[in-house]
C-alpha cells in the first residue's frame, strides 16, 4: 500500500466527514450555550449583589442624615448649656468666691505635721547647675563624681 492509498482511508468518506463535523459543531454549540447560561447566572447574581449594595448604601445614607441631625441638635443644646453656665457663673460667682474664702485652709505653710514616719520633713534639694556647685565648693573629690555636698548624708546640702 502506498501513501496515496492511505489518505482516503484516514479521511473517511465525504458523507462521514460531514456527519462528524455536524456532531462536533453541535457539541461546540452545547458548550457555548452552557457557558452562556452560566454567564447569565453570574450576571443575575452580580445584579442581585448590586441591588443589595444600593439598599445598604441607602440605609447608610439615612443613618448619616440622622446622625448629622443629632449632631446639630447636640451642638445647639451645648451652646444653650454653655450660655446657661456663663449666666450662672456671673450670678453665683461672688457667692462661690465668698465660700472659698470662708473655707480657705489657713494653716501657715511652714507648719507641717510630721508625726507619720512616711511624711518626715526633708532638707531643701539643691538644683543648681553643676558648675555653680563647683564654684561654691559643694563638689567633693573626683573619686565620686555623682556626689554633691558634704560627705555626711545627715547634713542638708546648702542652698546657693
């Protein structure tokens, strides 16, 4: 058998080739229709999602409008209350000042109850700059550079 003899056998007869092509086109059409219906279903789902999104947006806009109205009401109420507080301060200010003066703490600042061990009086704290402490002779030897004042801890550091 030669190659030319095999070609018609591989191709089939003319009538058979047309039937195969029609079958292939029908399968292709079924696949395309299936894709078309699936796309239609996806479009319907997307349209439903869009409708839901529009509904949620409308609800959110209603909430925003209600909140803005509430904010405006609260601002107006705040302004009224501020005005009322200022009016009360003007009206009762002298009375409040008289009560504060009548109930003032009159203990001298130098009198302090130190009976509690946790509330013992301390000496003044020297907060002068380091060079001022050096010039005043408050710095000890360089062996302890963080120490200022006398070597005895019981003595307060003198103020400059």
